[in-house]
C-alpha cells in the first residue's frame, strides 16, 4: 500500500513543554487540555488552552498528572496521576478516588497514559522500574463500582497510548520501549486475546524511536505518535502504514488527539530533546520540540469517540 505524506513545518502554539503529553479536546468549551510531566521540573503542569483565541491557563501540581479525561456528570477533569485515579477540582487541587499502587512501589513507578471506555471506566497503565524489578501493568478503574483491578499484568515497559475501535470490539494498547502496539478483543470492560497489532522494529522503523501516544479515527485507523522519530503514523486496521505526518522541526512526538468544531483537527504534543535523559544538544536541530502542533485534516479525516469518565 502506498504511503502518503503530510509535512507540518511550524508549531501552532509555543507551549515550551519539557514533556508535553495527553492532549484532550473539549468540544463544549473549545479548550485543549494537555500536560507536562517532566520530572526535572519543580512542579508538574496541566495546561488549558482556548483554541479560539490561544488564551492559556496553567495549573501546578506536586506530582505528575499524566493523562486526562472529560467527565460525564461532574465539574473539572478526571485524570491518572502518579499514584492512581483522581479528579482535578480546579485551582491546582487534586482529589484521589483510588490509589491502587502498593506502598513499596509508589516511590519507584507512576501511572502514565489512559482513557475511558463508553461506560466511563478509566483504563491506565504504569511505567516499569527495571532497577527495582517492577513491571508496568494495565489497570481498570470503575467509578460506579468504586473498583480498581489489574486487567493485564504485562510485564510492560512504559504503558502508553490506548484507544478503542469505533465499534468498541478492539482495544489498542502501547508498550513503548518494546516498540509494540497490542490489540485485544474488548467486551464491556473485559480484555482477551492479546496479540501484536504493530511491531515497529519488525516493520523497519529505526531503533531509538518508539511508539508513543495514539488516537483512533472514526474509520478505525490508529494514529500513533513516534518518540524520536519526528512523525505520526496512521495504521490501517490491518496494521500497515498508509499516512506519515512529518514534523521536521520537532524530534519527540508524544501524543495526538482529534478536536475542533468538526473533529478534524489533529492536536499534537511534543517533548524537548533533553526530556527523559535525551540529548539536549539536538534541540538546535529540532528547535520546536516541546511545542504544540495542529494538523488540518478537514475534508479528509475525522476523529472517533473520546469517551467521558463516569465519576
């Protein structure tokens, strides 16, 4: 299959993140929410950017807020924070709903990416710590039952981008440092039949570039950000690449989400070249690493559902 290319030469908003992640568009307010989870900062940041006028509000937290979700009934946002599942109550206030990590694991690992299914259950994974022999795992928090379970013990490295097919029969989940995206059969919160959907190294993508965050469009195609690769790849439901979006001035592409009035704008977060132990000197070559990009896909592609948290 021929692969078409889109080149995006300039950032849309100069956010200056160290480790920008977790973009989330709210169609009611036209606000794009995203996070900066760099552990080199004194505080962790959650950004709220009005996409109509680029007015930015920033909240500061003492621990990482790694991904976000809109809420069905309550005010504020739901999130996965360092220790578990929480609500952002505004004015830099965070309230935990469930903290499933054991006390001996809390100093060494944290939650990373996540998203909600159509019933409002929050799925999120943890990152591994090789030195302390702690594997990444995938959790499911059901706010209506106030129940949190491990739905896949892994072992995973850095649990990352996840999402569902439009009919919600397939669940996608990224294990970044193994360079794989997995697919599962999905049935009302239950996962089964894990298999490899994408093996990036086997497909010939360079080493030291990694699968990162993802989103799924309304046709069931998977858009996967590529850390260290200056690009987003769109994978067909069969796992082959058919679109390549290239960002020549940004190295670490971290995550993407659809938004805008017609759900046909792709918002893209990035990270500084020095993030996560990277080579900060490469920032000269990739000066827009850490800024926010938008890819105009109007008339071509639209995003799928981004479900809300039931709590």
